[in-house]
């Protein structure tokens, strides 16, 4: 295959990519932008408040990554069932995923609502910040239950090429969240000034609205998610085993990866409030850099999985190569733009000059390496997982974090006591190792596994 074939797209291919990717990009862009707005609002309260909310959200981050892992395993099946034309299989997978996600959400909610300060004592060492984080976490924990439902339903809708509803629901929720944040954090629009507690109330309300929209409108428009209760039951023990054989490695992947990232947060947290505040600003702005690439990853996952489900493995390989190349180029161009705007972005926050300088340095380091992050993102999520190569992606993704990233964080942040920007640069070596190994696996074609080929218990229907 020559280089020209990677960028010379047929009109049908281009239309499909844009139809799937654009709603994902819009949703991601609005989400990232609104997170910046939310963070700026909390930042008006002071550095302690922004550090508290940032570290409290590490628990939410862990929960969401478990959901992401479960959703990743679910999407492998759903995309391939979609290519095969098996509605029965799609709904059985969705039912299993909902049962697991809801159970996990109850456990997380119970822990953070009942003992928020004990949990936050792991991530913070200043009592004032721990108290603020506990106030926030004890309320925001209730949103986990709503997210457990909306995320799985939205994943199934995206994997069956119904991407507009999750986008619209997400945007609606974000707008509600922003309005309530403005009112409840700062005491505007006739609402009481509740500080970090107001931010938590806004989040819970917005996630509840999002859940209602994706579920109820999915039934109204008769999407694949409009299932009767009996259609959500797995039907056989063999089906449950097949599902978890794919889903469990992805869940373990995201959990182990998230735990590694939490170790980074613990290291940052013990470097002081200034370091945490700077990282919070960087982390929020950083979400903008991969917005366009994230849309291409979503398109890659659906298109590659669907092609494999249809038995067209050469087509799946071609699609993967094209979208890999596009993702890396687009991500790095976005990174250059973020570098140019980094000073303006940091100036929106009411923080000390030291925090602002550190945050801007972190942003520039990350934005300069966007090609690397995009490469790993699309290989692990858009290609290996979509191809059913979940065990290899588990070892690759989680293994490099724990073998390379975590030791680097501990060495730089605790042993050597380096500033946070140097510690972050050391952690990025993990991504380089992952990229080298992952790219070789991608070129080998060993990642292509049709996980639904030998099933004959589905109800076949025509898909568009």
C-alpha cells in the first residue's frame, strides 16, 4: 500500500467518516469547552477549591474509565453484530453491559457518599482542601448511577451509527450544567452561592437529564437501544461467557490504566496545592487538543468493527490505516494551535503567576506531543479493540503505564522531588514505548478477530 492510498478517500468512505465523526467531535468540543468554563468558575473561588474539585474528580475519572472499559468491550460486539445484521445479539449485549455498569455505580456511589473525606485523604494532605473535596464528592457520587445507564445506552447508539442523539443529549446536559454552575457556584441568576457543593449539584442534575434523553428518545425513534425487557436477557450461559471473554480484558485494561493515572494524581497531590492547581488548568485545556482525533477514533472503531463483522478483513485493515494517518496529522495540527493559544487560555484563571507559568508549560509539552497521544489512542481504542484483540491491548495499554509511567512518576515526583512539568515529561516516555510496540502489532494484522462469526442465535435484519 502506498502513501497516496492513505489520503485518497473515496466519496462513500469520506461520507461515512464524517457522518460518524462530526457528531462525536461536536460533543467532545462542547464538553471540553464547557469543562474549561466550569473550571474557570470554580477557579474564581480560589486555588484550594480548584485543587479540591480536581482531585475529587479523580474518583469520577476512575469510575468513568471502568465504564469506558465496559463500553469498549460492548462496542466490539455491537459494531460486529451491526455489520452482521443481528439485532438480537446487540440487545443481549446491551442488557449485560447495563447490569454490570449499574452494579458498579452502586458500589462507587456508596463509598464516596458515605466516606468522602477518608477517600480524599488519599489524594490530598491539606485538611482545608480535603474538607472541600469531601463536600463536593458526597453529592456528585449520585451522578454515577445516571452515568452508568446513559453511557452504555449511548455507546450502543454510537456503535450502530446513531450518533446524533448522544451528541444532542450530551450538549443539552452540558448547557444545563454550565447554567447551574454559574448560578450555584457564584450565586448568580437568583440562586444561592454554594461554592463547590453547587458545582456538584449542577453535575448531578445535568447527568440525570442526559440519561432521560438518550433512553427515552432512543425508544421514541426506535433505535437499536429500544429493547423490551426480555430482549435484554442474555438467554444462555454460553453467551455470557462470550461477552465477558471480550469485555473483561477491556474493563481490566481501563481499570489498571486508570489506577496508574491515579498514582500520578497522588504524586501530584503530594507536591502541594500549587502543583495540583496548575495541573488542573492544564488538564482542562488539554482536552481540546484531541477533540478532532477523538471523532476519528470513534469512526474507526465503528467502521473497522462493522467491516470485520461483515467478513471484510482487508477492508478493515485499509480503513484502520487511513484513519490512523488522519488522526495523527489532525491531532498534531491541533496541538500547534493550542500552543499558540496557551497564554490566552491560562489568563482566564484567577491564579498566581507561578501557577499560570507552570500550567502553560504543561500545556505546551502536551500539545507538542499530540501526534504520540493520538497514535496510541487510535491504535488501542479504534483498532485493536475494534478488532477484538483485547488481551493484547490490555497488556500494551496497562502494562506500559505500570512498567514505565508509574516508576517515572515516583522517581521524578517523590524520589528526586522535581517540579511537576519535569515529572510530566518523564511520564510521557510511557507513551513512546506504547506507540512503538502498538504500531508493530497494528502492521502485523494479528489484531483482526471476528468475535461473532460462528454465532447463529441472532435475529438477522438489514442495516444501512
